[in-house]
C-alpha cells in the first residue's frame, strides 16, 4: 500500500518560488510555446500553423457548448448575449496567455443542476461566483499544491479517460434526440443518416491533416439550420443591431441556493479536471510546455468573477475541450482567436435573437 508523506519545507519553498507543477519527464525539453510577451515568436508560430485544420480545431468543442448555451438561455438562467460576448473574450484572453488551444467551456455540473432545478439568473451566477472564488483563492495561496502532491498520476489519467467517456455519452444523447432512419417523424435535416455520415467522415479523414473535418460538419449544420429557419418563416425574428450585456447580481439567498445546490458539486470537478488534468494533458500534447496551475486557476477566477455578474453562464477550462480541439487540428492560440471573434460578433450583432437559428442546429451533427 502506497504511503503518503507531507511535503518538506524545502519542497514548499521551491514550489512557492517556481510557481509551477512539473512532471520531471519533460523539464529538459525546450518550451515549444513562446511567452506571451514574445510577439514575434508567437506570430511566427501562428504563421506556421495557419491552415484550415487550425480553424477547424476551434470548433472541436461546440458539441458541449451549443446545447448547454441554448438550454440555459431558453430557461432564462443566462443571457445569450453575455455568454457569447464573454465566452469569446475569454477565448482571446486564454489564447494570448497560454499560446495553446486552452479551451473555454461551460461548467457542466452547474449547468446540469441549473437545468434540473430551473435556476434563476442570480442562482446560476451565485454558483459560478462561489466556485471560481474558491478556485482562485486556492491557486493564489498555492494551497492547490497539496492536491497535486496527494493525487497520484493514475487518478489524473482516470479523470482524462472518464472525460472521454462523458464526451461519448453526450454525443450519443445528442444523436438520440432524432434517432430515426425513416418514418413519419423523421426530419430531413436531423436524423441518424446525417449522424452516421458525420461519424464515418470523421473516421475516414482524421489522418488527412489538410481536411478540416470539424469545419465541414459545422458549416453543413449551419446551412441546415438556416434552411429550417427559412422554411418556418422565422427570419423575421432575427434582429441585427447592437446588443449589450446586463448586470446579474445575485441576492444573498440566490447565492446561497446556487452555491450549495450546484457549486459544491462542481468544485472538485473544476479542481481536478479543469486544472490538474488539464495541466497534465497540455504537457503531454505539447512536450516541453509547462503550464502554471496558478495561472489556470487565476483565469478561471477572472472569467467568472467578471462574467457571472454580467449575465454570462459560468465558464472554466477542461481537459476534454483541449483534447477535442487538438483532435480536430488546433495547435496554437490562433484557433481561439478565430472562435473568440466569431462569438463576440454573433453576441453583439444578433444577441438573444440568435436563438431562433441555433435551436434548429442539427443535434446529429453536434453529437
């Protein structure tokens, strides 16, 4: 049976000075990602990866984002304008800070409980604020080091595998919404034929690096959503113009309800999956790259301490999102800049009215 020992004083002092959690296996490898202040190095690296697959990789995690975003907005728990605007802003911020496709994704446990219990906007904000404040505090005080000290590497690998299974389960759930091949209830734009075709396409062209498969599937889904919107004569409900975010400050009761009902369950998932497992996966995918977990907890804290007070749904990072974007071709922050600009433009120009189109996006393609 493994014995766990408390860190020595020298180890604690070394950690406080270095502010990094390093595996020891890649410590001698050169860092492939230039620091954020090396603008020439960053530009050179983005130029080398300026391909369609890089932009395709930006869409590798929309299967998680879009269903949660639509559901929370329709329920009135979050603002679509704020979630798109701040989601895009955080994409750009994290891309600049980390230099790798460090995804920005919803806090899924909070979202699930919010949808089940029909949270108000204040209760959802309270859950996100509580979790992010604790995560930020643990990172800023370096207490998160205790987690990395006592969590064995197999546990981190298990979390990554569990995330893989969760993504597969979510994909199956999305496909099952219109799981028919024929019959009276079949939708021409959303059925098992399209789900099967998308799945086969991804398998066939994944090794062909020049084919932006995620972008192909996404653009086809957008075309189908626009076609269905036009067929149901709903374009008149889409209003282009300047849309702005609005404040959503929770009351004491809403904060207590949101944090105790949803925040406490999200906290260990955020610490382990969005921080510890994410840092481990980033080092594996980019040998020599050594992300600071203090920085990761810091960006999670900033994203929600600002966004949740202005109507956005809670965001975090995640190993599953990084894996999905990497799988579909993302290698640099360029993919995050691309995705961030799209979100900001859609949020500011179309705002809440964009739901008219989004709800027709085929779930078979998202899955």
